[in-house]
């Protein structure tokens, strides 16, 4: 679909006169070229630039007016809610419903405005790109300056969303919002916690926030303070050594794998630094993966990391104040000692920084449902592996702060992640299903599930390719468009009595064409599996939607492929990895053209002790078969006739092959299990080989007996 057609189908009727006139600009461009035999003159350039400027003024002016109107309506709604709650004793449900409808309209206006600005920004980028391609004049740098002077596309809706969330929560709870410590996790017992991660395309970020705030309020840690954009900033410094031991441990999901990071909230002036250690635990251990942390003053971090400040001294003041129990302080001191020892012993240093702005949704004091959305995610190098010490001996580099997109950094030092990252954390009782709105959200077109996604792993693989040879499964698929068609027309932001058009502007490719969305076939990824299942199992494919399309256009080839897949399924062991017909589970083979030379994809596999025991039992079963064949050989040699000698020799060969093959398979399986390799563990050769040798032995014996 051409962008002009996309624009026409996506525009909001009430705003239609204020969009960029993309078709007219394209027509003017072609007309000017045609009048001078495709030769572009300076006067043409000036005329076209003036027309662009006119369109920019139109869009910018409307955006300012509409933004002012939305803020005014929000302010009026705030006054109405405050007035109604002050007279709560005489308030009626109808009054709350009227206010709820008004706030819903404001929410729809914010959504419309966000779609309007994004679609127009895409339009300007597209027409300038087309201009540069056809005329060979470079307008993009010049016009970008004009865009930055009238930045209609840079409006931050987070402040509006926080205000809307507060008002909507007051109206929804009829003036009695849930109270509690925003940082508390509640006191639920016997709950199962599930965490799932998703990617969200920039086109869908505002819609997602507006949808969630209707069910959960934005989590504000300090309600007495006016919200500022920097309040949502979170920065973490990850530690590792030159061998990338922590990276590999977390990537392979090794039992006991750790991640050590230093985190702070807000700007670089924050004095509280949280030292955190995340430890991965396999399910078979009966333990849960844990995250533990303690607080350090920023001025003491360097001393602590160098070992000049013992862990015991860190908590001397805390012991004197007596605000925590002796047991709690002992646990924190133990944690600090272990972190300090690990950093010094393994010669760890800062290797990577992650920065993002987080919007969290949760009921205060109730952690049963928590949703967080991380936007503007950026990874930055902090290492000195290439001989350049970016931190200059400090525990973090000081040439950047929270000034996204960190344009002062060289491109080799920064990785700007193209999507937002959504985390859904649930604590539900055993057998209890998540809320319906959560299930609808994670199954919608807005999100794309990416199991086991990690900012640390992505940053390590993207920024330090020379120091890692294993990469996560999602890295070769970063060029896959995760946008999907809308599944449920009624799902999304709707006004009270009429449904909004919910398609949004799409960034298209160089030729202005929008790729067809994938709608079926192949391996399922997010919507056909349980979207709230955290752990991967044998049958969980690790592919994004467009990666597993069956490219065959021949019905004959499709039929042959399906028949072959069914044949394999019939003869295969039930325990082998299963994928649908026309797909390939070997990701290194599937993405061989996208994987950098010398790299391979690490596929997370959960290995439990019973897997080793199963391999041992299989080995012992083979040995017992070999012993039976050996006993048969001995019996034939001792008590058989002359012709039985031939049978004894054949059975001896069978026994010898059984012993050698079983030893080889046991060693091979143990090595593959230990290395967590995604290979076919089912034996498709051995049983057939032994049966064939036995049949051959009997047949040869029969021939020799018959010849006698």
C-alpha cells in the first residue's frame, strides 16, 4: 500500500484539513521535474521548500491549538472531579458516569493527537526522502533543522497520561482510590508469579498507555511532588569481565547465573545508588530466581568496588540507627560481601549502560498485577576492552546523562532500541486465570511476545560483537516488522457512542510500500501460544512472525512438504522437538544469511537432573541388550553345532556394535545436555541398526543351516 493511500485511510475525519498534503507535494515534485526534462533547478528547490514550509506551519499550528484544547479540557475535568468528590455525600452514580465519559473523550483526544503527529511526521520524512531520491538534491539535513524549530512531533504525553490516570482512578473508584505504599508488593501468600515480556512498536505506545490506565493507575512513588519527565528515567550499569562470563551465564540460563548492576532513578545527581544482583535458579532446584539489592551513597561506590570500603562499614550507620532488624542488616551485609568479592575476584568492571523511561501501572500496595512500559531504551558502552577507558577510572562514564538520544556519542558506542519493552507481572492463585483485559491486551495487535528478552544480553550482543560468539535468538530478527493487523475491531480507544478509526501511520520502506502482514501458517509465536507462559519448553518456537513464513508458492511443493512432515512425525519419537510443516527449528540454519560470521544463536533450553538420569537409564538398557546378546554368543559357542559357530560370530558382532554404539551415544548425549544444545536427542539410528544386524544374523544362520 502506498503511503498516500495509507494516509487517506488512517486520517481522522475531524482533522482532515490539517494533515500534510502528501499527494499534492508529490504531484508538485513530479510536475516540476517534468517541466525541465527531469533536471532540478535551484528555483525549483526554493519553490518546493516554500511549499514544505507552508505545510509544516499548518501542521504545527493545528498541533499547538489542539494540544492547548486537550490541556484545557483536562483542567476542566480536574475541577469537576474535585468538586464532585468534595460533595461525595450527595453525589450520584450518574454524575460519576458523566465525568467518566468526559474523561474518556479526553483520552480519545490524546490518542487522536498522538496518531496525528506521528502520521504527519512520517509524511514529511517520506516526501523529503522521495525528493532527495528523484532530484539528487540533499534536502533532508536542511529540512530537519526546520522540523526541529517547529517540533510538533516531540510532544511528551506522559504528563497528560499521569493526570488522566489520576482522574480516571478517582472517578472509577467513586472518590475512594486504593491507598497503600507505592513501593510495596502486598502481603499475598501462596501466589504464583508470572512475568512475560513484549515489544511494542512506537506507533502503538500511546494507545497502549491509554488502554492500560483505564484498568490500572499510573504508579507514582511520590504523590506529593509534581510529575516531571526525568522522574521516569532509570539507568543501570552492568558489570562483566573481558571473557563476558556474566553475559554467557545469563544467555544460556545456567543454574546460578548472576547479573550485577548499579542502578539509579532520575538524573545523574541522584545520590542513592542501588547495587543489585539477579540470580537465575532452575525450576528443578525448588528455588525461585531472585533479585536482591542494597543502597550505597554515590560518593562511596568507587571505594566499595575497589575493596577499599569493606561491606561491614557500609552498614555501620544503619546498625546504629536501628531502623532495621539485626537479621535484615546481616542479610544485606552478606549480599554486599558476596557482590564485592565477585567483582574483585573475577576482575569485573562496567561494560554497558541501559537507559529508558519507565511508565509503571499498579495499584498501590497491591502487586498482583503490575505492568511496566520502558520507552526510549538505549544501551551504551562503558568498557575499556578496546584500549579506550570510557569511564576514566570511574564506575560510570560522565559524558552523558539522561539526554536521550545521546547524539554526542559515536555510533559504535550506542545502540538505540527501536521498540518499547512491555513487562506484564502477575501474581495469581493456582488455577486462577489472569484478568480478561490482560488476556485481550497480550493477544492484541499492539504487542509482540519475546520470551526471555534481556536488555543486558541485547546490549552485550549488539555493542560488543568482538567479545561474544553466542547471540540471542531475537538479534538476527531485528529487521522484522512486528506490526500486525488489528484482530478485534472493538479493541482499542473508543469514544462513548462512536468508534474511532484505529489504524495508525506506518513507517514504510524505501519504495514507499508497506509489506503485507503475516496472517497464518508456519510456527506460532505470540498469539497461538499461552501469552502468559514465562518459560520456554521444547515446542516454543523462537521466531518473530515474518521469519517463519512458508515461502513456497507451488501447491505441489507444499503437498510434498506436508506429506514429508507427516511421515517424519509418524516415525519420530514423541519426545523430539515439534514444529509445524514447512518450518525449520534450527535457527542457525534459518538465519544463516543474517548471523555475523563466527556467531551462532543461543537457544534457551531448560535442563533438569532427571534428564541426566534418563540418559543413564537408556545407556543401562542398551548394556542389558548387549549382555543378552553376549550370553547368546557364549551359549552358541559352548553348546551349539558346527553351523552354530557362524551364528555365534554374527551375534558377537551385534553385541560388540551394541556396546560401542551405546557408549558413544551416552557420552554424546551427556555432552549435548551439559552444553544445552538444541539437538535431536531421540535415537533414530541405533534401534534400526541393531534390529537389522539381528535379522541379518538369523538370516545368515538359516542359510548356513540350510546348506548343511
